[in-house]
C-alpha cells in the first residue's frame, strides 16, 4: 500500500471516529458502559492494527487481525442499529431523530474502510506476500 493509500485510510478512519463518537454519546444511559464502550474499544483496536500494518514489513497476520476486528466493529454497529440505539438523543429515545440516516452515514464510512483493507489484502496477495 502506497503512502497515498495510507493517507486515505487514515483520513477515512478519522471521519468514522468523529461520527461514531457523536452517535455513541447519544446512546441510552444503560448502554454507555456496555455496547457503546465495546464499540469504542473495538474501534481503537482497529486503529492500533492499522498503525501496526503500516509499520510492519511482514503484514500477513496483522492484516488478517485488522480484517477480523473491522468485521467485529461492523457487526457491533449493526447490532446497535437493530436494538434502536441510533434513535436516542442525549440518552433518551427521540422520535424526531433520523436513526436510519445516522446508521447509514456510519455504515458507509465503515464499508469504505473495509474496501480499502480488502484492496490492501488483494495487493499483497498478488505480490505473493499474503
């Protein structure tokens, strides 16, 4: 992965974290230290693995771990949506909040990050390094 691709991945990740932080702060109070905290920790783990992959010469296991953590993050966000947590504002359910737009905005950025990770893995496979 070239320097330009790394910059794109870092920029997309920062965009995702900004959105996610805003939305997680609105989760219900009873979930702030459960699912919201778990999503945050998974997102931090993804960031750690991105940094590690960019710095390691042999990336096979680290990149595989990154792919797995990314999928965990995707599934946790999906679970939060299914439980209706994106419809909350300041810890209270709010009918005027457009929950599908919140979920789709976050999900689209997570999908873009997944595409970048997938392209990275494919490039290494083609080079015979993965």
